[in-house]
């Protein structure tokens, strides 16, 4: 579960900066530092009505996932933590399953799996 609120400032068209640390406690404790830059969820524009990239209960897990992708080489682990964080943040089953499968597909395309 997220222990701190998500506080960001917009710094570009699709870029935000954390104003304070984002703390998540799940299977482990993770701290996304203040100053970290994110694009939130990289959702194709066609799906924004269903899953807007910034708004919604998936926002914190998306920031955490962006951060973990930068610090951990194991994409399977980062994607698993993303799924765990979405579940703990009450992202509905269908939405979190679609988002999880989308990040996995993206990683497969990039050759990270």
C-alpha cells in the first residue's frame, strides 16, 4: 500500500516530477525519491477514455513501475510489483490485468523478457 500521497508538478507535455518521496510498502518497501521524473502510464491515446495516463488509482503504481524499471534489471520483478501495487491500490481486476499485460507485451517487444 502507498504510505504517502502522490505529489507532482508538470514539467513537460508528458512529463512530471515528484515533489516529495512516494513510499510503497508491499512485499518490500520502495521509496521513489523526490525529483524522480515520470510519464505515468504509457497508455496509447486511443485508450485514454478507459485508462487516462495520469488520473486514476493506477497513477501511483505507474510511477513506482517507472522508477523500478530504472533501478532493477529484472523486468519480470518490476512488472510483478506493478501488478501487486495496482491490486493494493484497488485498481479493478480488468484494468490491472490489461495494464499488466500491456507492460509485459511492451517488454517482450523490446526484448527484455
